[in-house]
């Protein structure tokens, strides 16, 4: 499977982590930098980008169980400002809308969408510059000026601002920083010692270089809370996260997987998790993450007692499709015999 991925000229390295029936398997292939003999390993740190949202969602589920939040509460209940613009025809934005991409708040930082409309190889640099110049003050100004175009909770539109607003709300209800909440509720409890938003100098040296079109790319900036895509992690830590997500005795995990919004008969959402249907009638929970120079796909299949994580330090327009088809192939190979012909 890895060799098949490496046969794509844009891929130079692949890290695969699998948890099957409680047993962890990790394998690494290729070279992190073309022409060098530096294969990734269990300690290689990657930007996991939007897979971060699932950790944010796990914290929201914890807050719901702790009685700190209610999914159908007006989000303004947990904010210090009034935000009269956070409603449309008396229909308000709720916590559920934030975790299902249905709030109708702006999808990205100011200027982000415009950068994509312009052609040329400088798009990546423009996005990174926008991110570097964006901060919490600009974030609050942007949402304060936002105008909803329809009723919240009806239209799905993928959103990178809502998870950061969610992080701010979590900070308000727990009176702790978002980084502390991640550490207290997820990282420390599960031994995820190499997973964090902000890396130390030593950890930074283990962070893989990212590439696009064969060119070295800058790392993605963390302009606000990092709740939409700021986390970095290793394959071994992602397996620990997989183990947590497959623990059906954990009330927080069960809650975080609960159906919150249906987009179509084959696609729905839990707490930021994408819920997908398998051909045999079972379901899986997954999320794709795409940074400017890395991409990854993280999926758990509770019925098969299995999880799969694939990371590559290359980011092209077709890399996501390649990751999805690769995971599907691995799952078909490894799922229990009882499900193979259903």
C-alpha cells in the first residue's frame, strides 16, 4: 500500500499507523526530503491540520457531560459581548451549529478566500502572510461584523472560524486556556507527550518539512487558538488517540460521536467528526487534515475494532483523494472476515 502511494511522483514519504484489535502497528516509508536518506519514524512530528477539530470536538463533548454547555444553547450565553448579529430572523447560533459547520459565520480569516481566487504559485505565501497578520483582536472584529445570510443550522459549509470561537467558549466556561484543556483532558490522560499546538525548540527539530509541487513550504501559522488546525503530532501519539476514540466505555467519546447533523444519506456530522457509511451497514468516523505542505487522514472503525492514520509531508490538489482511496484499500484488506462479503 505504501509503495503504491510512493509511486505517485509528488509523494516522497508515508507514515502509516494502524490499531487493530487493540494492537498497534506503525510503519514508515520513503524519505522526508527528496534525495536524502531520512525516512520518517515514530517520533517524526507532523502538522495534522484539521484533524485538530476532532480534538476540539472531544473537549466540547466533555463540556456537555460536565454540564458546562448545552448543545442547543444560544452561544451568546457563554460570551461576554452581546453580538446582536448572531441570529437571523430570531433564529440564533447554538453550540450544535458551531460543531457541525452550520453556523453561517464566515468560513475563514479575512482575506483567506480572496487569496485562493488569485492564480499563481504565490497562493501559499499569501495564505501564510494573512495568517501571520491575523490575531484574536482581528478575529473578534471579524465575527462582530459578520452578517448571517440565512437561518443557522440548515446549510453545511465547512468552517475554520467556528472551532476557534468554540475554543474561546471552552476557555470561558472552564476558566482555563485551550492549551491547558487539551493537556488536562486528552494529552496527559492518554500519554500523548508529543502532541501539542506550540512546540519546544527540541520538538521543532523533529517537525517534518512540508512540500508542495516539490518546493519546501512554510509551516501553517497559529493566529488564534489553533482549534481548527494548529495541532502537531506523531504517528505513535495518533495511535494513542485512536485507542481513545475506539473506547466505547468512555462516555465523552460516545458523546463526541453522537449524530448532530445530517448533510446527506451518506454523510453526517458528530462533534466535528465526519460520519461515513461502510458498504456493510456499519459506520466510521474520520477527518482529513491539509496543511500547506502536509496532509493526513485519520479514521476509526468501531465495528471492526480498527483505526487507520496516514500522513505524508506533501500537499497537492489530489493528495486528499489519494489518502482516502488508500485508507479504503487498507480497511478492505484488514476488516474482519465476517464483514468482507456483506
